[in-house]
């Protein structure tokens, strides 16, 4: 049942990005361009998504366990540390350069755009490079290990 | 704000939030796309991750039947910028533990201080980058 749930959720998520035009990098860049012809649509997308998810999560927290898994994996990290800040900043640079974050980037694979495919390959490379770097640090005699994700 | 589309934005946003709630209720997972995609490499549970991404790609393909044309995304002109941006998005989201969905929506909805800080940073940095590329360099 787990893959079916994944498929349905990805599909609904994808329709959300499609209807809101958030899979279009130009639309996202228009939001980020606050000193130009600013388009606040992304803010409305976030507000609507946050309204639904905050209520839904509050209800979900009261449940003993998820439908198709042993337990809920709520993120438990709380520290505001250097990797969080540096990672968010690096992501922000890439997002600002392209107008693409991971969801819309993957969804746009449907268009078979060669430039988009190159972007997704580079994104996957960046993720692999990060994981390899973390593994090397983890096996090194010194240096703190930072692993786990929030989402 | 000639291109402001609040109605479709609200409907789309609500669907994104609904998908995040459904994923948590059904699988107990956070709908963070960088985490779902990045987890394909070495985290357990490859099947549901691939299925989620398949659903994501399937959405615009079915959208063509409902009057949403499948158009190529407007990408940077420079291949170097495309590669650098892709690398930064991949590396940065893994280092920071999330992206617009995992931190920006799921994390902020949980009122996680980590996610609120991360979202403020990547939004501010992206706004600064667009200001520089469009109004300083591109002017």
C-alpha cells in the first residue's frame, strides 16, 4: 500500500504545483523579483498550503500510527546550526538563479526539456556529493556528524 | 502585479497542503521533495519514493487532458548557470535538511524553529540573487 499512497500523494502535490503555476520557473522568479514587476502568487500558495497542512498535521498528531507504516517519522531536530544556515543559503542561491526548487524541477521532467533534464542531473549530483562528503566526515577521527533531514 | 493569480494559487496551495497531510496520515512521512528524492540514494523505502516522484510527473501529463498545456519551462540561457544552480539546489537542500516543501510548508506548518529560519534564509537569499541578476547585472 505504501507505493500507492506515495503515487497518490505525489499526484495531488503535482496537481497543486500545476494549478498554481508553481512548476513554471518564470512564475517563481516573478515572486522573487520584489524590486521588479512583483507577483505575490507564491505567497498565496504558501498561505493556503500552510492553512491546510497546519490543521491536518495537528489532527494527524493525535493518531496512534499512520495507516500503512509502523510509526510517524516527525522530524525531531531542533538545533539551528551551521549546516542548516549554510544549506539554506546555498539552496537560495540556486533557487534564485533558476527559479527551480526540487519539486517543480522533478515535475518538469514531464516536459522532457533538455535544459531541465541537465538541471535535475546536476541537482542529483549535488545531493550525492553532499552525502559522500558527510560519509567521509563521519568516518574521519574528528568533526561532528550532521545527518538526517527535516523534509 | 499584473500577473497576480490568487485564486489558482489558493486552490493549488491547498492541494499541496492536502498532499502533505495525506502522506503523513498514510505513510508517516514528511512531504519534503528533496528528502524524498535524496533518499533514493541511500535511505530505506525506495518504492514509495519512486512512486511519489512518478505521481509528481504524471500530474502535468494528465493536466493536458484538463486544459493545462505541457510547456517547456523557461530555463536560464547559460548551460553553466543551469549546472551551477542544479548543483547548489541539490547540495544545499541536503545540507540544510529540506527545501521549499519540507521546510517551507511542512516545517513551518509544524512551527519548527529550524524550518522557519531555513525558509527565511533561502527566501531572502533567492530574492537577493534575483535582485542582483536582474537589476544590477542585467540592468
